[in-house]
C-alpha cells in the first residue's frame, strides 16, 4: 500500500446516503454480486469508473415496487405488480418501457427502456429506503471478472466508500435473470440467471 494511502471508508446507510446525494459512488451488497451504485442523475460516474461505454444500460434498484413503478410506463404496471408479488425481492431484472421524462434518460441514454430490480438483500434495501432508487451495475472494470466480495470490489475501486456493517450476508454469486416486457402476458428472456418465472410466456 502506498505511503499515506487511506482506504475508502465503510459507512452506515445514513452516512453513505449523504455521500451518494453529494454525487459519489458506493459499493453495496446485493443478493447476487457486489454492486456499484450512484443516484440516477450521476449515472455517468459508473460508466467512467468501469471504463465502459454508455450504450450498456444500468439497472435501477429500489426498495419497493412503488418506487420503481414511478419510473416506467403505466401500460406495464399490472404485469410488473404480478411479477413482483412472485419474484421480488429477488434475482429477477425486468426491462420495462421507461416513463417519458423519468430517470431512464440517465441510465439508458437514447433508449426507451429501463431495467428494474428489488434485491433480496435486507442491507441493500435498508439503504435504498433511505437513499431512494439507485443506478447500479456490477462492481468490476468492464470486461474483467466480477468481484464476489467487498475486498475484491475494493481492489477495483479503492477510493469508493462501502456500505457497512461488514461482513455482508452471503450472496448467490449468480447473475439475475433478465426479462424484457414485450406485451401483456409475453416476456423475452435475454439472460438466464437465478430465477426462472413460471406462469408467463417467455420468448428466448
């Protein structure tokens, strides 16, 4: 370690929220893999940190279905609520038509959709209840192996504060399933992950 180097702090949710609202990024636990998070208006920070082009959309994580429904088109609300009853909190990301004028313009510039998820991680949801929904992505450099622990995430991003207390609860290490809403009753699977919903027509 370089002389004089101070590792990034591990902060309680309330203190970390202050940093997020000041425009900083944070490393947080989820039920799948550690994540990088910012408030939606600062989404460009994540692409910069990951050295990743902005044509790869970010995910909006929230603490409640209501928080996420505010950012997507009314046309999909009924089905999102039904899916949420069965699979949220959990490792299922739903890609939905974004609400015009909402945060989707930050997370998916030039696009018309927004990926949404409620993580099955009590510590992350406690943060999200204070901070509001956050733009998120995996805590690794673009094209490099995903971090699986707080320590690995810190090696990628030594200057980014982390959510405490630690150690975090165990996560699955498996990415979320990603479904794109097509129309009523129809979804298209773009990534097969931890959750495979039943009772819906899934196009692969």
